[in-house]
C-alpha cells in the first residue's frame, strides 16, 4: 500500500513537472528542428526517459580531481 502511495505522489510530481516545462521545451526543440512533429516526439521521448528510472540509473556523477 505504501508503494502505491509513493507511485501516486511520484506521478503527481511528474505531471506537475511536465505541465510546467513542456511548453517551453517544445518551443525550444521546435526552434532547433523546425519540425513540430519531431519536436513532439523528442519531447515525449525525453519525458519517458525521465519517468523511467531504469533509463538513467547507469549514469554517475563526474569525479572531480584536485591537483
């Protein structure tokens, strides 16, 4: 049951994130591609990757070395 509550909260946060940023991101991608269908596809792919934690669990932060 707690797991279900976490999923609901995550979904609401994700929806809010999408609602806040999707329009500007779509506009930026369209500016770069000059193709609205492609901009929509790229935007959807980006948010799908963001939603699926498996897609970025392999990423690590860069290590900073001091001399």
